[in-house]
């Protein structure tokens, strides 16, 4: 029977129903989802439709597939990323990692850390208000939390601000880049972020070990010192299924 105008595809209806059951804790301590065949019979659809619905919930980070065992409610706890708290100078300014706000006592590991002095790409030069080709330090790394790759981050800092500081080293020290900039007299006092949600590119699927077509958060941040000069730009690609973005604003 053809769907009525505006009616959700059947696999979306099934995903919504399973999402509701997951939220209500209806799968108990085992967290095991009924088999694909059981779901096919329950909803009166094809196996392909069931697999589409399960794929939606997998990409949202709610389900995980175990080879030879079936589907389970995922154990992963979302990383609660509170922008205002993590960017507060009382955090990085006192030598603490901004990640401490996000992950509490979970294990964080930066991997594939690359530090290099390069000619600024055109877009980076514009963001930093530099001449194209001006020298900048690029800090490129992935972050792993509890053994799961969650994010790729690439920062660019003008050479005249980073030169002679630990920003040019693998370990930038307590408080990270912003603490080192402040020690050098260039501490940021204002931040601007742009956030975009989209599907991962093939390169990002490979880099972050995602399922094909999984969603990502693309986040661009600029850090400015008191006179308005941009002292760092950072492009981050987040596995959307791993994060909960939180923004608290004063009234």
C-alpha cells in the first residue's frame, strides 16, 4: 500500500518505536534487541526494512551490532560538551584540560599528533587576517576516549605568536594552547564558534572509523585576544553519535 503524503517511511517508524523502547529501558540488563527476523514478524515488513531501521539507530549511537550475537543497546555514554564551561579561562587558565569538563574520569588519549610549520592555506590566512602564505603552526590530532575515536581537530596559530613556546611541541603543557598564548601575552578573551551537522565524507569515515553515511559535527572556532586579533583557528570533526552539545546562557 502506497504511503500517504507526509507519512514517514516504514523504517523510520520502526526506528522511532525502537528508540522509544530504548529510552524507556525496555530491553533490561542484557540490552539485547529482538532478532532481525523477530522484528520483521512483529512489524510485518521485510528484513531490508528492519536493517534500515537498525542502521538509523546504529548511526545515532544507540545500537551496536555484535557479530554472531545480534543487536544491543550501546554502552557508550555521550560526551557532554559544554562550550561555555570548557572555554572558560578558569579552566585552561588554571592549567586544566578543557576535556576535563567533557569526560570527567574517562580515559582520553590524543593520537596521531602532528606539529608542523607551514604556509597558511588561503582559508586559514583569511580567518587569521594574515597574508596568504604567511607562516602558521598546524597542530593536527585525533582524540580517543575510552578506546573509541571521537574527534579530529586541526588548529592553526600564527608563527609570530607560537614561536618559542610549547605550542610548537607535541605536549603543549598544562592548560594547552590557550594557557601558552596567555603566558606569551596573547591570551584569548573571546571565542566564536560555528557548528554544522552533515554526513561524513569518505575520508572522514576512514579517519574516524565511522559507518558509511554516518553524521558528523563540523565545528569551527576562532579565539581572539583583547585587541580583536585572532590568535587561533580550530577545525574539528566530531563523531555525532558520541557527543551531546550543551550551551548554557545567562539570562
